[in-house]
C-alpha cells in the first residue's frame, strides 16, 4: 500500500520507490542524505543556495556544523499521525540548531523578508516552516504539486539568466550588525526630516520604513532591501 507525506507526495522507507535521492550540497555542506532526485532537487537546491547567499551562511566557523538535513523516513514531529515531508524527500532543514522546532523569531526581520522573496522566485511551491502554526523555522518543504514543481524546475534549468535578473536588486542586502549601524547613521545624518533612527544595528520595522521612504523619494524600487542600487544612492 502506497504511503504519502502530508504534502501529498509519495513517501517510502526505500527512496528508490520514488526515483531515488540526489545529493544537496551548498558551500561544501551536505544536507544528508539528499533530497528527492530530479525536479524536486532542482527547486530545493536553488532555495538552499539562495538562503546561503542572501539570508544566512550555511557554514560558519563558530556555528554547529552538519545540522542540515534532507530525506528521513519518519512521522511529522508536530503531528505524529502524519508522515513528515522528509519521508518523501521533499523538504530540507537549514541550520537546524540555530532555528529549533517550536521557537519563533530565530531569523531577523530583514532575513524573513528575503526568505519570502526567495520563495516567490520559485512561485511559492516551497513553504517556510516559520509560517506554520507551530514554528519550525529551520524547515523548507514543497507545497506545489508535481506539475507546478516541474514548471519551476524547468525555468531554473533553462533560464538561469531570468532568475539572475529577478534577483539582481536583492544581491548582497544589508542585514545586521555594523552594516546596519552605518546605514542608520547615514540616514539620520543626511535625512533628519524623516530619519531619527536608534543606531542599534538591528534592521527592524523602523529602519525598514525609513529605507522605503528614502527609496521612494530617490525613484528606486521601494522594497526595503538595501541592495546595490540603494547602496549607491546612499553612498555606502
């Protein structure tokens, strides 16, 4: 009798039953033992690579290593009556020890915005566990059906330049720490009429609001992302 994970994809103790696994490796870090081969791998690989490039590195010397996972035949931890999406090879966990199951707010505000942008780039056929009723912010799973996932995978494989163009303004965003302090200081100095930010190095709602205002007044895309165009306009 066939079994399915709760997202509707065929699951099995033997991955060969659904076409086998394919290694998912980002920045030298393996999401052991891999994810479902083919279109699923193409889409999940893209998402994982973008998380590493634009949200949070998958490897950092002082962080716990080998906490990134793919296929695992097991029940859903938050509802054991269902099979986990890991059992069908259609999900992965990212920096799991930094983003434990059940804990909300483990990503900064601007990081969450970028996560949502990445998922939009794959037509939201992937869902983030931070949007679950019980937060699981390490977790990214397929919610699209096979046809929808295949269409996204084909676009990623045959039109990488399109994906690159869609990401262009999102490259290298300011996210935290000294970069944000420099941003906040410059906005306060140059635009005191609408910027009186606390220089705390946290890109929260107040900083996002001022950045959007600056972008709007400067004729830029008002998305709150401090990418190359906004950096140039600010002289950063």
